[in-house]
């Protein structure tokens, strides 16, 4: 996040630092025994996931993609340092924790707003997300979610 509030908190924390520690890919800055800042390492490949991704393909449906999402396409945003995704199912906002190891990924059941949604688009999106177990970047702007080695969801960077 690049805003004035973040900078106004970050700079004093760094100036108070008199020792640091790295443990389990986490860099911590301390003033005496008080932790003043913490940074989580992110693998170079994983860092490419940062940003907003809009769904443009989902498999296993007999309804055309535009029929599932006529007004708004689902999107996700990775919050890498917190191992969270947030986004919109095309109808409701949601967030979920995830775990990642190499190119394996697992999404936990998340929380969501509760608006009534027409059609099956939201249910299709959320149920497929729970089945995904791998991810692959075909390029810097195309993210695929897979079940084993079969691509079942495709997102483009927005």
C-alpha cells in the first residue's frame, strides 16, 4: 500500500530500530524487545501474483461464460504477505486464506457478503475455487488455476 499513512508509520518504525532478526522467511525490526516492523519474504514467482486478476474462463459448465457472468466478472486480489485473497464473485465480496507450496495452492473456505445472486455464476466460481490445487502463470498477465494438471479457471491481470 503506497499512501501517506503507511509512510508516516513506516519511517518512524525504521528509525527506532536498533536490532533485527530473520526467522522462517520473516524479517523483524525491533526497538529493544518491542517489534516495530515485520516483513514476510515472497518468492520471486509468487510475487508475480500480486495485483488484481479477472476471471475470463471457467470449465465444466454447460452455460456460456457470458451467461454465467452477464454483468460483472469475478475477480481476485492476492494479499501475499497475509496469505489471503479477496475479491468479488460477480455478486458478493469475499476473502479467504490460502496456503501455497511451490505451484500447489489450497484455498480455505472464506467469508462473503450475503446478497442474493441470480443464476449459478457465484456458486460455480466458489465451488471451483475450493477444488483448485495448483496454479500456473502462462505469462505475466495470465494466471491459470488447475485441478492436478487440468486448467479449470483462467484469470487475466487487470
